[in-house]
């Protein structure tokens, strides 16, 4: 696997400090680093672009829409029913639009960074793995022939977590929280011995 380092003299793409310093030579074994399509996609999905701001706004708007679900009207599986509530119908239609937006984002980032083979590819980052899993589950849940399991529908609640991967300061806080969970478990065991 060849790695193509980004040089400062390469002016065909606007690389910010938050882009990986090295990109794989071929993304998906289709798009070479010299491909004009891939160069445009890299520039388009760079963290300093308007695309990243648009995705962050879409995540926040999706979070608000998810919070507006009307649970007074539910179906036999205790899921919100779009047949009895106009609000739930609008939310269900909006979910399709958001799923398409997030799927396009994933596809573009895979084209730009590569999927998994290489040092700085898309799925080498844990937050991108979470994003990818949420998108895959959302796409599976919106396919007409696939049974709409409540587990798949409840995965949509994880979409606001995608904002963590977009905001570096929030990412640091979330990482510190996850790292502290082990210490909190030790404190809980100690409290159980004290209180028992």
C-alpha cells in the first residue's frame, strides 16, 4: 500500500491542518491521488469547507426533528405511527432526506480518504466508525423491503453523537469522559463494599 504525502507545493487542493498529512495512493482502488475527481472531493470535504458546516447544521436540525416525534400515536410495535399523525409523517419523510445527506457525506469521505486500507483512511478513526455504523443502520432502516425493527429505528437517536466527531473541543470532552469510565467503575466497587 503506497502512501502519497501531501506537499506544501501541491496547490490543487486546499489542505488545512486538520486533514491527514498523508493520504492513500488509491481510494477504493478506483480513485488515484492524482485523479481530478478525488482532488475535488478532498477539497470539498476538507474540515474548513462549507460542506462540513452544512453537515454539522444537518446534524443539529436532525436532532431537533428527532426530539419532535409525537409518541401519542404509536403502532403495534410501540413505534411512532406516521399514519395517524401528520407530524410523525413529516418527520419520517425528513429522516429519508437526512439519511441521504449523511450517506452522501460518507461516500464522499470514503472517496477522499479511502475506506480502511491505509494509515489515515476513513474507518481508522473511531468516530468515523460510529458515523459509518449510524449511516449503514439508517440506510437499512429506510429500505422498503427490510423489516423496520425497533432496534434499527432507535439507532437514529445516536445521530446527534455525530456532532462529537465534527467539533474538536467536544471530541476531547467525550474522549475524557469515556476514559474516566474505568475509574468510575472502581469507585462504584469501593462504594459497594463501604455501603454493604
